[in-house]
C-alpha cells in the first residue's frame, strides 16, 4: 500500500511540474543508475538523492524510472535504460546539472515524455 501511495504522490507532483507552467517552482531531474548488465544494479534512488542533498540541493521526492524510445542491446557489460528521478526546486537545476543530473524536459520528443516511472524496489 505504501508503494501505491508513494507512486500516486509522485504522479501528482509530475502533474505539477513542466514547461506548461513557467511559474512552477519544482523540476524533475534524472540520472542514470549506472547499472551494467550482468555486473551491477547501479545506484539506488537513495544514493543519487543523497548526492544532491550532500551538495545542498533539497530533494522533495524520488522514484525509479526508465528511458523510453531507445533500444539497448541485451549484452553483458553494456549499460541499460534505468534512471533515478528526483523532484527538486527549479532554482537548483543548474547545480544539479553540474553534478550530472538533467531535466526530464531534455527527454521529451514528439513521441512522448521520453521516460516512464517504475517505482523502486525496497
């Protein structure tokens, strides 16, 4: 039940963040988990959130997701499509980008948002 509540809250926040509302004070950023097929699962959302927090960026909410519209070969040693998503204050976007995070707005295309939400394993 907690996962459903958390996902619904994040989806609500997603509805509040975007280019359609220039007065918005929040931004969703993402970063690759860094997972390597057959080798590692990469960083958890807590680990990447902590990276932001350690650099003075408040993290409002976090979840796990994946990139859409791209293909990744299923081969050991290759990366994958999994990302961690974090809602931050828009004024911290430049600082987050300096740490390797990007706005989900950079993923948008005519085919959609460019990402999906998975929810995170506990």
